[in-house]
């Protein structure tokens, strides 16, 4: 079966932008920057036969703060810069109570059924505790990048300061 790396986007692959004191998704291509080592990490995962699925909450479209076209443009740039197998996006806000918005595991479960992914042999990597909660709910191993936001009290299996550091450990496990 296929092993996957589920990747949160903002704060894991690319820098966030501070708006009103909170880390937010970049809206414009000129604000979109991958972190150092991300391309190398992606290549390490690929050469070790992991399927790579980005799973990202983008509620700012529903909030009227950014257009869907702008979000699509940023994701297209992401896919030009790194080779991932799919980008799954939840465009809903929390009040819509969808099944895809992390901490729910909907995007991970959908990708797993589409691609025959062995969730127990896969990893969810994120920078917020809601990412870790989604990974645990899907039955994956979980990796927190940075300190997290303590939006829930779940505990990740691993914690690293960068995606490259995480990749080096995961491929040797
Ligand atoms: Mg994030
Ligand atoms: Zn959703």
C-alpha cells in the first residue's frame, strides 16, 4: 500500500504573513516564500516513495478576505516550486461545519480512499495542534513543526523545527 505524507501548507511549506498580529496565509504571489530546506525535504520524501498530499484550510475565501482565484494562484505557484501529488483545500469557515476543515480528518480520508493510502503508515505534518488532531483522527503518525498553537491538547508523535529535519528522521524510520 501507499504511504503518504500529508502536509499542512502555511507555516510548514511557506512562510505566513502577519495580519492583525496573527499568522495568516499569503494572498499574493510576492508574499509567497517557501521555507529553506522544503524543496530538499520534498525530494527526500519522493525518493523514498511517499505520496505527497497538501491539506490546507483556506477559510479566508468564505470570510470574503481574498478571492478563490488568488488562492488558486498561490497553490499553482506552490505546485510549480515543489512536486506534490495533490493539493486538497477546505474553503469552508468553521460555522459551515463541513467534514473537511481540520481538525476534522476529511481531506486525509478522501485522499486515502482515492489513492489506497495506508493511513497507519503515513504521517500528518503541521504547525498547529489542529493539524495534529486531524492526523490522529485519521489514524496517522503526527509531526508538529515548531511549538504549535495549543488549539487542542493532543500530543504529536514527533516535534521538529523544520520540515527538512522531519524528513531526515522519517525516511530513516
Ligand atoms: Mg499551518
Ligand atoms: Zn471544509
